[in-house]
C-alpha cells in the first residue's frame, strides 16, 4: 500500500488569509497545508479519501492520473468542495466516478452538484455514481475490503475508513467503544489534531489525538487536519512520541 498526503490542513488551510501568525508566515514548505485528503494505491486500486476545494491542485502536484473511486468522510465543504474537478477523470476514464459515503453525505452531494443529476445532463458536468455505505458494514471491491467506521464530529456522525492495516480518521471528537474495536490492530493510523494546546468543540486537539493513538497503539501514527494554531513543523521536533509525527502535504509512505 502506498499513501500520499494530498493535504493536511483544516477548512481554512494554512496559511490562513490575512493571518500574520508565526505559523502562517513560516517559510518552511511543510507549514503550507491544503485541505485534508489522501491518495491511496492498494493492490489494483487507486483512490482518494475526500475531495476538497484544493483537489485540482493536489492531483496536479502529485501526478495523480487515475482514480478508481472516492471515499467521502462527510459533507463539509473542505471535504467535498472539489468534486466538480472530477471531470477530467470522467473524460479520460470514460466512466462515472463511484462516490462512497453515508446517506447524509451523498444527499448533500446530490444537492450541491445538482447539475450532475438532471435528466438533461449538461455535457460538461461531472458524472458520479453515488454508493451508500454504513458504519461497520464492510465494502468489498475486488481484492480489497474497506470498513467504514463512525466517529462523531461534535454531534454529527461521520465516517473514517479502515483498509487492511491502515486507518484514516479525520474531524473526530469522540468515538464509541464498538467503533474503536474496528480500529484496534491498525498498524498505520491517521487521525485529526486541529489544535495544539486548546480544546475544540468538534475536533480532537493534540492531547485527545495522542490519547486515542495510545489506545490503538499503532506502529506509526500521523496527525492531520492541523491548523495554524500549531507551532511550525521545526518547533515540533522532539515533542511527540516516537511513533507519532505531524503529516505534511506531499508526505508519502509505503508498507
């Protein structure tokens, strides 16, 4: 399995427009964060989790030339706002793009991109096949199996995904015990950590993310959905457990 972090930032990205904080003004490229998403190659499939407003830029920068399907975690704009830019993949692959998500997310996609679902289909509109998934019900796609995991984004149920030994969770604030059971045994874990030393009503902060990582005990964990309230990358060296690191845009690893 190969993972590329297409983006590791929150809804506003980093730097935040108009902000002159220490992180936003950093010259380190690892402190520049597009909206959170990952690209995955596993066996014979190539796919992404989430398709935010930076999607076009992300696939160009990372030379992504084929996508078999898209997994959506939830309906917020920083996770679905780039779906109109699926069009080039429709053109070259000559097929609708399969989009997997929970019922509420797919309903929002259909409303937001209504022009893709009209009876008289505009030839320039993206083409999607919407496929509903449910927490705890495994989805098999050829040689790979994907487990949707429900997490709470405040009070809003959203999805993370486990694919083999890899689990991707973003925008979580709380995870029920039965869903934690689905994550246990993960060797490579990605989890959100919005704030460094403050609490947030609907997102893990660093302390909460580290507590969850300790519970799961993966071989390696990566923090994502990181805001400008975190110190710059260089100042974080040595401050995290040995098996934990801040992800950054373009980070790639394989196992």
